[in-house]
């Protein structure tokens, strides 16, 4: 079968692909060159290059049947089944693109939905509808993308750097690798698939655009209808000072980060927190508890990196000491749907938390060493020690985890809080103990 540049073809691992070029190659040195296709698959925002596809392995996509088209349109209709006539009229153009059966056209639909979701002229409910359609559509087409290690490497070689590789499963906060160079990205990919460093959590790897900015964690306590915002925080994920080295569960935190101005927090609340909760409610989710939103402030724009349904660690150790309201009353109100009208009282001082870690963290840990500095003096009202990875063995307290103790200090001045938090952490001694000494210096 003859193909030409620009044809849409079917490749077994990726579904619909675009032919980028055609080359004659003789990879096995048989003396007889064959036609190979260079293909590009597009799924949502992701582009994947297939450098050498055998012509015999490539097929032509059959026309989309009416039943297939109906299924695809139904995916979009999941966004708001209450207004099917309005939906059909609004997305007639989308239906035509889907009908083409071209993955590029489908990707264009996905991008369009994403842009509409960010359209400030739309109501929060409308933006939520578009986002649900985008997620539903991606969930339908993503299973067609099955990437081999060789193809993943080829994709990383042409990707702009830095790039982020993320374990799709739960990896205790350590499954995110930021790669500055292509070689580092390839070595990191091997950690997931060859060395299986993250086990089943790393069986599927997400490749994400690297965002240059500053991180912020925002927490909302929800009762199914209403919510209260807790103080924000910034945590420090990299193990090394100056934000270098491997990602960890968190080396420390600051609350509040000075850049989290009232104006920025209002924007986060209006554009992220409220639409998120409205989206949950529109799907019939009676969500009660903590909602964690991990953000990146890129320029003046807050961008969501992750959601979770808990408080964060070590952010909790910096946030909770600033909470002057009765936590138990807040939790009872959240559980019983009575948060409306409740006001949060917050200590205006800064809180800085420094985490003391075991030698080798976040890699192979050196554990079981007797600890000193946990007793022998009275702690001030503005000092806290939180045990995380400690164990009593006879008369000793020994280190039994990667992150061992969190030392929190409150002060009116951020630099003073950071200085005293570090001093408190350095009182905790055991073989191999270490902590970051630069928390808050970037703020």
C-alpha cells in the first residue's frame, strides 16, 4: 500500500497517526532497503513520534460508523446530560471533527474544550461543563496510546527540557522527577521501567510540561455545600538546598508564604476552589473533609498541579499551629454540613517547619540510631516538635523512618521563624541526621 506525507493511518500501538515522512532504510543490512514511515500520534496535548514504522504494520482507518460517532458524541454529552438539545447545537462543529476519525481533529476538540474551560467570560458552571467534557473525551481515547520503552525514549529525545516525569500511581510523594537534560530524562525513565524504583506506582509514567514558578499549597475544609479556607503554605520538596536533588515527601514548609497576598488568594478561591467544589456538587459528590490544592504560581497566574483529599505533610505542621479556632468544632461542623457562617481565627505570625531526616533519605535509609535532643528542656509557647519516624527501644528513642521529626517555630518575622526552626531541628541528633538549612530564604 502506498502512503504519502500527511496521510492519517492506523498504527497498532497508538491508533490514528499522521505520516510525517517516508524513508528507505535497511536496518538489518540485508542489502535491500524498505519503506519506513515516520509517524506522529497526538493525544490531547501530547505528541508522540514513531521514528520507524514498517509499512506492513500500518493500516488505513476505516470510515467512522454512525454507531462510533454516536459513542463519541455521547462522551461529550456526559458533561451535561440535562441539556442535550443545547449541547448538540453547541458542539455540532465538534461532532464533525470527531466524525473525520482523525486523531488530530479529536485533539483539536480536546484543546478547544480546555481553552473554553479557561474562558473568563463563561460562568463557573459552564467552565465546569467544558472541563468535564474534556476529561471524559480524553478518558475514552487515551487507552489507544500504548507506548513501548523505545518509543518513550524517542519522544523524550525530541521534548523540550526541562521535563517532568511522574508516576501515575501512589508513590508516597516521591514519584515526581524533574529532568533538566535529555540524558537525565532517559535515566529517570529507566528508574520507572527498568529498575522499577517505584514499583506498580511507576508502571505508567506521565510526561508533563515543566512549569517555572513558585509552589503554594491551599487547603479548604468542606461540608458538602460550604467551605472555609485554612492558611496557605509553601513546602520544599527537593532534598538538597537551593532546590536540588531528588523529590521527597517534603523537607519543610512556610506558612503563610509572603507571595500569597489577599488578592492572589481571592483569585485562587474564585477561579479554582469554588469551581472545583461546584464541579463535585454537580456530579452528586457530597464531599466533606479537607481539599488540598497544590498550585504553581506562574507569573501572576495560579495553575493547579495536583488535588488531594487530605492535609499535606509537612504543610500541616506549619498550618495547624497557626489555627486559633477550635479544630474539633470545625471538623464536627464539616461532618454535619454546618460550616456556613463560621469564621476562622488565625495567628498572624509566620510558622516555619524544618524536617529532620535519616541518612540516605529519600533513598536507602540508615535506621535504628539512638536520638538525643528530644528531652531535657522546656519548649516555648511558639515551639513545636512533631514525631514522624521515631520509635521507643528500651530507654532510647531511635529513628525508624525517612522523615523523623518536624520542628516548627512561630515568629512575627519570617527570617526569625526560619532561624529558630533550624536551630530547634539541629538540636535533634543521631547518626546520619540532616535537614535543609535554607527554608524561607527564597521568599
